[in-house]
């Protein structure tokens, strides 16, 4: 990228490098945004980037195993803790499927010693027996070959540069997926900026700083919420759900004194 010349150089997966000129540039290029990194180095953008403690691998399972008479409920998120450092979350999808992840601390990867699909199947059957009964040999093979993923969170002091560059979505404010609001926040970016363009009659000189002023506090709050919304140990999980039940009970009877639980606000 060359900010003074207003050009970006792109490298496709196949083909030759090419350069494009721009009048306005919207960087929606994800948590590892090259545009944002350039602005940090060249334009003084203040940006804090951190990996969450957990690493993960994706898991894809059927919701049913008719041979074993096993059927997981289609309208609930299914979780299982192996210990305080390893857990699974599976979310029902259309077509009687479950998509999810196994989460673990990066420095203590319980999967690193697995070298065959048979070892993968044994690991899940011993440590997550419910999910292990749903895992096929084909999924065990595919799981073994999948890379370990890390989630990067991003906190920037502004979401624009000058009167022509806009950062939106994960490029501006990547968060932990723990509360499932990353995509919603990105879509909200688009809605709010569209309203600001209408308010300022397509004047980017006014709309861009107004966007940063409005969105930065919300994005910072969302990151804090996503980082600390769920407990990470069994003891804290018990306390978490106990507090949740008490809070919901009290809110039902004295709503003027007890605020609703954060995840109930959208219900």
C-alpha cells in the first residue's frame, strides 16, 4: 500500500501481482489486516493485538447415531469439559449436523501426540465419550489433518485514516468468539457508516471521524465483554451458573433493582 499515491498492490493466489489506484479504501480484510498493519507503521495508528489463551481445532459431527440410539437435542449448544484446560462446544446446524471446536491452552495441546485417525477416535471416545460416539473414521482422519487455529483480538484507537481510508469488521475490532457477536458488530459497522454518509451527504471528511467517534467505544466494550464473559475453570463454571439463576430470579421480581443478565438483553 502507498497512502500518498493512493494505490494498493495485490498478490492473488494464482496469477501476477497487480496494483490498483483508489479514491476511497474500505479495509474489511480481517483480523490480520495488511491495511491496518500498514497504517500502524506508516500513519501512527495505535493498535493492540493479542491472542486469546485458547487454541482450537474445528470438529464436524452428525447429531444422530441411529445404531447406538444416540440423538443430541437440535436446539441446544452442547458442551463438555475434559478438565479446566480442554473443552468442546458443538452447535447444531441444518441437516442434523453439529459444527464446533475443541479448545485447549496453546502451550498444553492434548492433541499433539496423536498421529493416526485411530488415536484420534480413541482420544475422543475416552475424553469426550458422547461426541466420540458420533465421530466417524472419515472425520477422525480429517480432524487429524486440520491445523490448530488461534483467535487474534484487535483494539484500535480509531477506525479511519485521513478522509479516504476506513477500517471495518475484524480489521478494526476483532474479538473473541465467546459471545458470538463478531459478525453482528461487523454488520453494524456497515449500517452505521451508511447512516453517517446519509447524514453528512456522502462527505467522507466528516463521516469518517464521526464513525470512529461512535464505534470505537462500543468496539472496546465488546472486546472486554468477549474476553471475560465465560469462566475457565469448573469451580467458576458452577459459580457462574449459580449467579445466573439467582440474577434471573431476582430480575423477574425486582427488575428496577436487578439488571438483566447480559445474554438475556436480546431475548
